[in-house]
C-alpha cells in the first residue's frame, strides 16, 4: 500500500503524533492516539482537483 506518514495535531487535546496516510484514501479520518478523538486531516478538507478539460474531438475525415 502506498502512502506516507504525516505529523498531525489533534484539534481536541493539542498533542502531536504521526499517522499513516494512504495514497488511495487521502481523506480518510484520523484517530488521535492520546484522546481517541476522530477528525479529518487537511487532505479531506481540500477541494478535489479540477478535472482536466476533455481533449478536443479528433477531426473527422472530410468527404470529397
């Protein structure tokens, strides 16, 4: 499984800890190791990236 460890700070107790963040689920909830509070990290609060514009339709061959 791809991902990284990120340093998090619990909004409830204020303590810092490291949590595994899987690359496939960037918005998965995080659980504080100290107080058990479950919260969303900054990745869950970000807007998803805008979809790239659709490629222009290939020009159709002209009938002569």
